[in-house]
């Protein structure tokens, strides 16, 4: 009963989202299987069977009461959890006896079909679906995916190739904080790679022109070719990425600008693009077809077909599949006069995607897509009510509300994965949606005209207008990037912070829907705990002083952090290596590593001293042995705590015996140097195998 001081609260309509909790349970089971490395699928299956029998037994009771029904519901969710663990284990490729890695031996050849092709500057990166292992003129059927770097750019999706090169397992990151490419590939069910030369691979047959993948690939190529006469450089790269998902032309500077302003999502075809396409098609068909039942059905079928054709042309990425599936469910539901709850649509899309491939749960795009839509569903209406604007101004605020709601939904994930927050996201994120609408509409019209064989004169207006819109969009993004404080860098935002922020946002969403004192207290408590953790964490548990010897190809670089300041010692590193291998580690310290010392410059600083070949790094005395600048050691070695070898310094170059101290062999050394030093029984740390060497003062 409601009172003036205590308005009646709305009940949470769980009945409208019957699939939400089962999908959460399924995802939790997949997560549990991943944590256990997919090892216990039979145990998960046994638990599923037992729980299922218990549920059936409870439902067969002659007089079930409410308590029994609640118990049965909990058991159903637990059974789904166990089923998710079993299903993930069953779908794990390495658990399949037919996976090629279980029967492959050096000297064997692999037969497979190309499923993805990404041309590069020197090599073409391809994904191969292995179909057989060839050994002594006999073919053994096999399964599995393989990453192959081919010295050719003439291959196409659907080509069948034969590989004779040895395969290897991708290694994890060799430097602290670097991108874990091996884990990324594992989430795509790729666990092996190969680097064949021109004599170690051959094309057995060309792709079939009748497969759906080939049709989509050729449509994308023709669509891209129609843009080339009118756009070039960054404008062509952005248009191709936004319209058809072709991202291989994007330069580092462009991607960085879009990422810093919070607009990087428009460069990956996703739910935004599919939604815009569905809106355009629906509006067009509404004008062309009368509102009769038969034509409404035709309109629905045509929209669904065009959405899935667009998904096929853009490469059928996971985000596009999710969006196309949700649009399909919405259109089918409306054609059946059913109003689907947005969270039920999310649950249906997630269920289908996880059944098709459980490991999509661990893909960042999967998580961000669902978080963005959930944020829009939870917060948009509340944000729209905060500000009242008359007339058409309301449309602008509605767009800002949608952008802000999506940002709220994805905030914990964005900070956790990317460690940065776009300060002007309301400006850039909102206007970039308008630009995306215009670019995609013009791109679709241009592609349609080119597809029906329109002459150059008819393509000139759409091509010119598209070039102008994309150019303005790029200039706007670079302008936003240059604004003061455009990007807030978050140096320390771990899993605990992400979970805490997610719970806080969930409390706010609960308050928007169902205000209560408990939710307010929970939100305030979480806010206090998070602020205390973020403010006092660095004081209570500061980052200890440490130094790191990185693994960099043909380079030596040492970072020293004394608790307050950072210093880089060694070779100058090119920007690409610095961005991917060094900066992720430096960002954890929250300080500037502007100071850089060369090995040849004698320097005395509190954190480090350089007097070649001796270094003092914090409280460690380090001897640097360089084959290109051999020190004079005939009188004996100084007393040291660590030895670092660079540029191929081998045991035979040392005139005296080495003391029993750790020996670091970094990336400046060729591979054979490590083998030679192992023969001396030295305590060897090879950065190419064990990753960067780190020394931390633990006191």
C-alpha cells in the first residue's frame, strides 16, 4: 500500500524476461569450465544429470508448494550452470580427439581451407580450417583452426591450401602488461600457427563462387572498389571500416584518435550499423509498400534478408551476428504482434551465440555489445527526463541520453580493458552517431547504384558527398582529440575495481527502476568503498621499487622505477615497439619515463648509475656484457649481482669465469646464444622464452 512518504514500488517483472537468469547461469558455467581449463567435462555432465533428475522428481510431487517450486527453480539454474560447464568442455577443440594437434608429427603436411584473409605489408595473415593431415601419401581426417602467415597476397577466402611448414604454439606476452595474443587466439579456438616460405605451401584449389562466404567476400570487394575513385587515404580507410567492416587500411594515428575520443566503436561494424540499416530499410519499405498484412510480412522478410546479407558482406563478425539476430527477433515478434522485452532479446541473442560458440563469452566485443545495449535499456529513459527541451531540441538531448547510457553500461569494461576514459564522450559520441548514419546511408546508396551498374555520372554525387561527410567526421574527431584533457588515463583499474563499479552501476539502475532506501545505502556504501580503495590503495600498498629488462628484438632497454620516478636506460626504441611492448608496463606506475640514459653516458642518479660496463640499478650491481663493445676484464670480474648480455655476447668472449649470479639474455641476442650459455651451467634467464626479467624490492 502506498503512502505520500513511501510511494508504492514497482515489482521487478521477471516473468517478462524468462531467459535472463538461465542465460546468466549458462555463462557462469562456461566461465567455470574456462577457469578449470576445460578439464572436467564428464564431471559437469554427471552433475547435470543428477540435478535434472532432482528437478523432475520435485515437479512430480503430488502437491508441490511455493517452497518446492523455488527449490526446483534453483536446481534448474544449477543444472544449467553444470550444463554450461560440460558444453564448454565438449566444444573445446583440444578435447576433440580429431584435432590435428593430436596426430600431427614433424614432416606431416596439413590440408585446409582459408576462412579469413588479412593482407599485410610483408605477409598475409590467414586463418585455416584444417581438414586433414597428410603422412606418407595417406590423408587422415582432422579438425581444428590454424593461423598461417603466407608470403602471398593472392589468396582468397575459400581457397584450399597445403602446408608443409612446421607448426608452433603461440607464446604469451613477453613484456609486462603487453597484449596477450595467445589468449586472444585461444578465444577464437586457434592454438597453433605456422610461417611457411614460398616452397612450404601451395594452393590446391581456388574458392568456390557459390558459397555464402565467397559471395559476401566478392560483394565486399566490389563495394570497396566503387569507393576508390572518390575517396583516398584516411577518408577511404574510415569509410571502408564504417560501411563494410574493412579495417586493414586504418592507420595507427586514425585508430588512436578515434579511441581517445570514445568513437572507436563506429569503425567496427556492430549493432549501431545494423540498427541504422534496419531503420533505413524499414523507412524505405514503409514508403514503397502499403500497410496491408501481406505487405507487412513482405516488409519483415525483406528487412531480415537485407540485414543478414549486410552481415555477410561485412564479414559476419560476432557483433554483427548478435545485432542481426536481435533485429530478426524484434521483427518476427512485431510481425506476430508480440512486444519483446529488450532484456529478453538480449538473452535470446546471448543464448544463441553461446550455443554456437561458448568462447564468445570471453571476447571483448561480445561483452561490450551486450553491456552497451543493457545500458541504453536501463538508463536512457531516466536521462531523457533529467532535461526538458522543447521541439526539435528534444531530439538532440535524446541522442545525448542514448550515448551517455551506452557509456554508463560499458564504463567498467572500458576502464578495465583499455584504461582510459574519453572526457568529451557526450560531444564526440553523440555527433559521431549522426555521422555514422549519414556515412552508412550514403555508402549503402552508393553501393546499390554501383551494384545495378550505374554509370560514373550517377555515382559522382553520392561519392562526392560521401567524401565530404567522411572528411568532416575525421576533422571533427581530430579536433576533439586536441581539446585539453580529452582522454583521462586510468593507470590502475583491476578486476576488483571493475566488479565494484559494475555493482555500483547496477545499484543505480535498480534505483532508477525501483527506488528504495536499501538500494540508496548500497549505492552510497559502494561509492565510499570504491573511493577509499582508489584513494588509499596507492598509499597503503604502493608500487614497490623495481627494474625491468624488456624483451625487444635487436634492442636492450631497462626501466628503473624507484617508487616515485621512472628512468629508461639503453637503446632508443621505435614508436611501434614502444607502444606495444613498453608503454603498457610504464602506465602501471603512473609516472613519466621521460628521462632516458644511454649505456655510453656515465650518469649518477638516485635510482641508477651508469659507468659502462657497470650499472647500479636500485640496490643491484649489474654487469653489462656487449659483444660490440667488449669491456676489459683481464684483471677479473667486479663483484656483481646480475649479468646482462647483449648483441650476441657468448661464453667464449669472456676471458674469466663468470660468478654464480643470474644471467639475463635479452632480445638483442640471436637464439643460439642462449644454448651456448646453458652449456656453462649458468643461471640463465632468456627473455625470448621466459619473458622480461623483473627485479622487485619486496621489503
